C-alpha cells in the first residue's frame, strides 16, 4: 500500500487487520502484484454494502461519492423502492450503520444526501448541512456551473472549513458551484433596478423644460 493510499494519521503495524480496497492487480516478472487502498472512494461504497443489506441487494443505490480521506466524505444515494428512505436506511437505527463505517475509517465524517433528478434539488442537498435559498444555472454550452444563494449566516457553513463543503459538493454533483450570500444578490438586484429607472426619469423631465 503506497503512501498516497494510506489515510493521513493512520499508523499500521505488522499483523494489524485492516480493511482495504483492491484498486489494481498487475502481472509482473515477480508474479501478480496487488495494489490496495484505504483512500479510494470505493472503499466507502464497499463498507456500506457490508453494513446495509438494502445497498447490497440493490434497493438503495449509491449514485456518487466525493471523498477527502481521513477527513470527510459526501455520498449521494437513491432508492428503487418509493417506500424505502435511502438516507435513513444508510444511517440506520440511532445511526448504528453509518457509525460502523465511521469507526472503521477512524472517525471520518460522513454526509449522506439524497440524490435528486432535478439538478437544483440535488445541488442543494449536496451542500448539506447548509440551507440553500436558490440555485441559478449559468448560461453556456456544456457549462456545468451554477450560483447558489444562501442566507448570510449560512455562508461559512456552506463553504466549509478551507472550502471543503463546497469542494466536495462540486465533486459529488459534477457542477462548478459559486456560493453567494443573500445580501450580495439583493444588492446587485437593487443596483440594476436603479440603473433601469434613471433614463426614464430623464426622459420625463425634458418636455417640462
């Protein structure tokens, strides 16, 4: 297991039993060489398959995973059964299922969000735990980008420490996400409105002179 495949801060000793993800197998002159990882996003997927029967049998599907190993993972899930809550199923009673995965990864934070077909709803969910007021998509061919409006007091939460929440949400949804506070958007709207009314006032004043 190479250094980049090791979770930062973890120390491994001989004879330790750890769970790893087999990322690649190669035939070499010395025989088969197996590459394993603790940082690969699919490790999280396999761990949830072990703990959540509904994922293993296909009732709940993991759509996307964005991970910064050792710190935080965002995972989007959906259900093929309308009577099954995909997020609640992964979390488990009293959070038991997700806690088993967190323990295996030595405290890595897990954000489990519901995948939505509507991109605006999906992006809003991906920015959890922040509250989202609106999602505005930018015009342009194949321009997978958007502006997300959040309440002023939620701005730092939406961006996250060192930008992590926004960065993982962008990876999860495959959208470039620009986050703006509500007050800044209102200021722009008022300014545009003032510019629009100025020529009208000038036009009305001229006949009076």
